[in-house]
C-alpha cells in the first residue's frame, strides 16, 4: 500500500501510527507544513526505509512562515521530496496571496537549482495559477497534485503538462472526486490519505485506509481490485524507482 501524502507528525499519537504503518508494510510520504518541522518529522520516521519525509511550507501559513525560506534552502539537499507546498485560493487565504506566491516561486526556483524534486502540491481553488508557475519552472521536478479539486479544463491541462495525481478515500466519497479521477491518466494516479486532515464521518483518515481507494478505483477503471492495486504499485515504481520502493 502507498500513502503518498500524509501528515504523520500531526496525528495525536504519531509513533503508534508509524509503527502500524511499518506493521502493515506501507510506503508513506510524510509531508511537512513548515521547514522548522523537518527535523522532528524526519526523526519520527527514523531508519524506517519505507517512510520518507518531504520538506514543505504550506500555503495556508505562508504569511506566518515566509521567514523560514532560508531554512528551507539549507534543508533541501537532505531529501528528494518536497511537500506540502503550493497555493490556496480560498477566500480565507486569498488575502495572503502575495506571500503564497513568493514562497511557491522560491520553492520551485530552489528545486530547479537542486536538480528537481518529487513535489506534493496543494492547489485548492488555485489550480490555474499553480500550473502557470509549474510552466515557468519546468525543471523543478515531478509535480503531484494532491487531492485535485479543480475544473476539468485545468485537469486536462495538468495531465498534458505531465502532472501526477494522488487521491484518497475522502476524495472518492463524492461524485465530483470520482469523475475527476475517471479523467486522470491512469498511469499517473497514486493513493494518499491526507490524514489526519482528511476525515470520514468526522474521524481522521489513517494511512492504511488508502486500501479503501482500491475497489473504487477498480470500479472507475472497469477493472478488478487486484488489477487496480497492481496499477498503483506499478505507477509508484515508475515515479520513484525500484531502489526506493523496497
């Protein structure tokens, strides 16, 4: 099982969640919301080979943590993964758009300088702008649009640009989410939990609940659960390489 976007450090009992992930053999990309959270979150993963830590600066707190960009630069060589980064165009955060774009542009520029990174990107109500920035920084790496919720037009454009997509059980509860997934390139779809922020029946989604996406993906793709699982595993290996997937 693969959870390509999880806030492991933000669960109430992160060590217990980590241990269960290990027990169930998950690959987890543990994203961070601030550079200052990096050291603690990376320490949480410890020497577990199937838990990787991404370096992030979340757009919803860009105005508060813009001063951590220098720390972001210092830490970037330590990981091939960046996330959660991006833009948020919802009314609550749109008022901080300048800080968001300053941070996102900086992150993409530094990823270019570093030779590219695998990036987990937030794009809520801001997909068109995110895609414009990705177009301006084509060597920033491999963009994965986490929990994509934009228009079909933006989805088609993102797919044409080579973007990947990570989808989770909460996203697939709704008809809109399922219709978006049906239009995504199957070979660039991966699974995520977005826990503990994503919730089902007011209960935080756990990383191992990514398995709940598989029968839904099988239905969307007109294939069996087993074939859906194989497709996700193959996509994962194509994204990160067999060496890291062990």
